[in-house]
C-alpha cells in the first residue's frame, strides 16, 4: 500500500496556507477563487448574468441564490413578522432587527452594526472607498443602491423649468391631476378663440402631461392595490402597505414602541442609548439621523444652495425648499 511521504504532506500544507494578496487594499485571501471574488468588490465586475431578468452578479453562488426569486422559493420564514427569505443566513440577519442584537463593531468609531455587510458599508465612511461606479459617467459611490439610483437618473428628464407645466419633475399622482386640471382651466374656450388653435393647445397640453406620466410609471413599477401609490422598489411598496393595515412588525425591546421599518426602529433605539453617529463635519456636533445632521450643517453657511424653480426664492436647506414648494400647489 502506497504511503504519503512527510515532504509531500508539508508541500500540501504549504499550498493550503498560501496567501493571495489584493493589489488594491493588501487584504490577504486564502485561495485564487477568494481573491478573484474579492477583487470584484473593487472593480465592480459582475460576470455572472441571470438569464431570466438580466441582473448581474459577482459570484456564481449569488446568481444561484438570486435564481430562487424567479422560482418563488422562500422557505425561511420569520416567526416575528412573517416575512420570508431565500436562505437561513438572510433570515438570521433579518431577525437581529427584531432583537436589536448587533454583533459587528467598527474598529474606528466603535459603532455596532447588525451584519458584516453593514459593517463593510459603514467602514467606507472612514476610508472614503467608493467601489460602485456609474456605467455612464463613472461617478463613484460607497453603496450600491446609491449608484443604482444615480444611474436611473440618467434616463429621467429633469428640465430646469418646464415651459408648459412649470414643474421640475412631476412624480405624484395628485400633482399630475392638479397640473392637468390647471391646464384645462387655462385653455381658451372654443367660443372665444379659433377652433383649430383651441384644439391644438388642448392636444399639446394632454400630450405633455402624458409624457410626465409615462416617465413616472417607467421608474415606479410597483403599485399599491389600495390607493394606487407607486414605488421604484418592491420593499418600499411593502412598507407602504403597512400604513393601510396598521402593521408595525419591528418592536423596541426597551419601551415596546413599534415601527414599520427596521431603519425607523434603529433611529428610535438611539433615544435610549443617546447614540449620535452622524457628525457635523464643521463643528463636530453629533446627531441621531443623517437628515438632521445634513440640515444642521447648512446653518454654518450663508449660502442658499436650494432655489425654488417656480419663483426663484432661495433656501439654505432642502427641507425648507420642499415646505415652500407646497405653497405653489395649494
């Protein structure tokens, strides 16, 4: 019977412990396959494509997992809220939002996060790494969903001021209805104008508003069957439907308050911990959510970067502009 020599054993052991170093960040990987997959986090390469929907993935395993979506296979169900998942790993990660358990700590600022992927994303705030690039203009982002949102923006038309309806981007059903009603009321009656010109104005108006509707529908394919509200992402539609049912599956373990979204629960939990992870880059003051931090930061500048496109009134922060714009639709 043949025996394996000690030299051969040592060679095998050496091969198995060999490290493969990433040329971008010097991270050490255990095999060529691991290195190839890791490199794609820097390059954004996604060589594995779904034949059903065309979505691309960085690994074969992720493509295989994605394929279960088309088959409708979601066998792992959360006992707390009833949501189903493709695999146990996703279920376990989701359940942490219910329990509030955070296993991953940032070595830079000490912040605790629910998942390893969440920690990776968070660390990019410190390193400035932006691995996700727009395929059209090469603008880089730290998070994939921000890159996707930006990419979609290339296909939307955002006129600085529309000569016909005076809006920048009609994106709500009520705005569409108001605009259409406004135009119809302003069209001169057939009795007081040339019949042909009246018909021409009417047709142009309707076609223009239809163009806005077409743009809106193309980027909001998920529709609520109760109120017709539209969303660009399926998860946002799911959260919206909870506003009709009153469902709030995410519960605070400290005070019992319930939230519709895990992000809302995460923000709420800071009431108990007084955690303020969002820092003003100018004065260092901490805030519990990114919106308040961004709004505060504008107080350091006298510059009014946000201007109303209907009346040209300037504002320091976006929230003030949004509140002002409502005046034009009353």
